[in-house]
C-alpha cells in the first residue's frame, strides 16, 4: 500500500511547505503539490497525475477537502473504482469505511456551501466599494491602442483576442 500526498494552495501568497511537511510526517512516500483554486477539479493538474498512478490498496492523503461537493464525490468514486481510499487530515477522516464516506460527503457539502458564502461576501464587498467609488475593477492587461491598430490592419477580433490572451 502506497500513501500518496497531495498539497494544494489557491494563491502564490500561500505556503505549500507546511502542507508538504505535514503529509510527509504522516507517512506519504510521494507528495505532489500545486497552486490552483479548490473550487473545481477541472483541467489537468497534479491531482490528475496522482490519480493516474494510484492502485488498489493505495491511500490518497490531503490536508483539506475541496470546495465542490460534486468534485469531492467524483474523487471518492474514482478512488473506489481503483480500490484506493482518501484520507483527509483536517478533520481526520478516511473513506476506508462506510462511515467515512458519509462524513466526506457531508464535509464536501459544507465546503461547497462555504464557497458560496465566500463568493456572496466578495460580491457584496465589490458592490459596496463601487458605491463608495473606490472599486475600479481589474487592472488592464492589454493595450487599447494595440487592439485598434490591429483591427485597422484587418485582423479579426477573435485572432487578436487569442494573440493577446484575452477572453474573446
């Protein structure tokens, strides 16, 4: 049985070292880590890499559960299909038994609800800042003159957006 750790932080300002040390302290032979939002498991990443190599009897160890009930349940389902289990360290719970699966499901639902609360508070804060006139939005990442020049030269707007890596 291999014990594989997965550490994740949402922003570059957060520190992965504490999580990595904690995962190693509980016996994880391999620890993969990344900086990515916990709101969704979409897209390739370190967790997907870990999932490819887990085998029957292995245990995936994480510090905290994700913020999407669906993603948490899908992860548990994928691990079950492989014969592997999930261990969450905060709070300590494992899917190795039926009760653990139920607790993980409830924790996933609570985390999902917490994410909604965070987004609601963020939206309310932005609205309050707009009313006070202190919210200016995200800083521009493209040069308007460059866009105008390229449109005038006949380039398509979609092509310009792709080249400048902007939502098109």
